[in-house]
């Protein structure tokens, strides 16, 4: 029963796509279980670069079953575009399965995401405006529309009618903007349904049967711990649960069926969107990380905010997701920096804080406490084992591991599949 959950350990964009792609080689199933097309994964295969938002990165292998689980919110138009993009590039999508229970992002969700953000002014979240929050709001309010509903014309029409009555009113009266016409939406969405029908299935059952047969299942998380609705920097979070526990709910299996939890950890820290970020650097080092690490959002193109490694965060992730090990990515981006800093705690007034605080006002006032380590200047992008790394790089890794309280099992030293060092196999 080898099943591995892979999650983001910081604010997302840790390089999960690359690690998933790498691990997918030995997996039989790759499953997404939360989020939607707010996520963005860049995967480099040979000379080709793929940008994926919704479809599990395992799709790049012809023989893997790829599942979009019930916990994901799906924009069917975006999904079809992504499928077409893959087909054009010669990738087979026959092995894709979509949960019938997954909720659908509707045009009014996207519109609401925009107008709600605008109405917040300076206190905006900085969402990706893909309709993710409003879709999860409707799910929790029990007025959402699921794939299984979309596949039944009558049910879909009824749900759409109910929703438009309320949403058009809201858009007009509160946000002073246009609503949507039922027939237009029906036509567009029933077209989507026609094309996607054959991929819909009871995906929890597929996963269950695969595990029973001893197959390898990889659960691919999106975003990261600090964007978690419960455990992140609320309200500057996404509306789903990037922590490992969500894989069970979002895919339809129990915690006893999980064997390992791998946290993907970037060798420094980044964040897109608003909200406090204690180790953020607005200097030359921050610029170095952004430029060398090519830190721009895959989904929105926004430059990511960059900063030093924060071990308070990674220790928090080890706790809240029960990490069995970490995959450290982008270590090569630190090459050339004379001195490296690792945040080991925060100074808040006269207090020293070593556990990630829940109070955002406190977090915003926290000053990072740094430990300094010498950097390295040697090129590490062709290292194939830990011993190939300069001693300073080995020491940096060791320190990250000690402070986070989890072993490092995988190390990324470049963007390619081959630029990955394995210390401990997942499958
Ligand atoms: P939403 O998920 O579009 O509602 O955006 C909420 C917050 O999560 C914003 O700060 C986004 O920038 C952030 N966010 C959402 N998805 C990702 C991701 O895949 N990587 C990094 N940040 C993300
Ligand atoms: Mg991303």
C-alpha cells in the first residue's frame, strides 16, 4: 500500500511540479485533491517546458492514471484548454479521470472573485481571480454545482437557475455590475459537459482499488501550508487545504491508507499576493533570488516576493502535515551568495517566538532572528550525489533539516528531471 502525499511547505511555488513529475515515474496513479487552476506547475521534460494548472503532472507519462479528485474545484473551460494544449504537444490524455463529486467553477464565481477583491481596496487578498474562493464558498453553502450535476441537463438547469437568481441579484445590487444570462451559460457549459463526460468517474473507488492491488499512488498537493484556510496566514490564504490531511477528504480515502508525507521546501522563501512575510528581502539578495530563481507566478505572471529560508515555517509544516521527509528544491539558486541566513525564530517586542503565530498583527511585527552560514560559489547543477556538493552546501542542507526537524530525502539542483538527487526513495 505505497501511497505518498506531496505538499507545499511554504507559500506555494516550492517546485512541487518538478518533484511530482520526478516521482510520477514510479507511480501508477497521480491524484490532485484540492485547489484549482489558481495553481501553476512548470515541468521541464527534455527540451520542452510544460505549464500545468489543473491536470496532475503525471499526465506527461503515457501510462499513468491521472485523477482530479473531488476536493478540486474545476473550471471546465480551462480544463479543456489545458487538455487541448497537451494533445497539441503529443501528450495522451486518455488516462485522465475527473471526480463526479468535484465542484465546478462558474462564470459568476470568476466575476465575484474580481469584484469582491476590488471592493476590499487596500485589504485585498491578492487572489488569482480564477473564481476559486467563490466556488468553495458555494460548496460550503451547499449551493455549488458538481460535475455529476453538470452531466444531467435537467439538474444542471435547475441549479443554474437557482444560482443565477441569487448571484445576478448580488452582482447588480451589491456590486453594481452585470449578471449572466441562463441560456448563454447553459449552452457553453453543456458543450463542456459533452466533451468531458467520458472522463468522469467515481475516483475514490479507482484509488481504493489501486491501493488494494498494491499500486503506487502519489497525491499531488497544490499551494502550500501558509495558504491553508485553517493553518495559513488567514485571511491571506486560499480557500482550500494545502496541508496533507486534505488529501484524504479531497480524494476520498482514510488516513490509515497513507504511507508517507513528503514536504517540498524551497531552499529560500517566496510568496505571491498580499500578507505578512517575515524574512522578505527588498534588497540585492532578494533581487538575486527573484532573477536567478526566475520567481514569477506561473498563473498570473506576478513577480514573487523573495526572502531567506524560514525554519519556523518549515517546522510548522512538519507538525501540521506530519512530514516524513522533505524535498529541498532550487538549492542552485543560492550559489554565489557569500553569506546565507536562516531564520530560526522571531523577535516580537521583548519576546522570542519560535512557533508560527496565529495572530497576523504579531506576525507582521515579527523581526526574524538569523543564523549565518558561509555560502558557496561552485556550480552545483551537475551534482548527482550529496558528496558532490561543496561542504558549505552540505552544511546548509544539514542545518535546514535539523531546524525543521525532518530528514531531507530529495534535493533539486536544477530544473531538469535529471538534476535531482535522491537520498531516500519514495516508492
Ligand atoms: P486564490 O487561491 O486565487 O483565492 O488566492 C488566494 C491567495 O493564494 C493569493 O495570495 C494567491 O496569490 C495565493 N495562491 C493561490 N494559488 C497559488 C499558487 O499555486 N502558488 C502560490 N500562491 C498561490
Ligand atoms: Mg505554482
